[in-house]
């Protein structure tokens, strides 16, 4: 998480995961007022952690309680 701090990442999780969830770069950019690069990096971190996944080229939520 070198491109963003933990607080920003927690906000990104709130925006991208259910019940509000829309895991898209544009949505994170709009809601958090961050660059495309930062939004992409945060989504990639979520994928790496298993919080969201990709399906047919699109990111979809795969959130499980306890993560």
C-alpha cells in the first residue's frame, strides 16, 4: 500500500464493497477524489486480498464477512 495510506484504503473499501459497493475505477475516483492511478491501485489491492474478483474483465464484489 505504498501509493495510498490505510485510512484512504478503508474509505475505498466502504465505497467499493456491499451494500454501497461498486468496484470500479470511475466510482472510486468520483467518491474519493483520487487519481485514476490511485483508484486502480486500491482496486488491485482489493483483488489481491480476495475482497473483489474479476469476471469477464469486470470487477465484481466477492466480499466475505471477517475479511
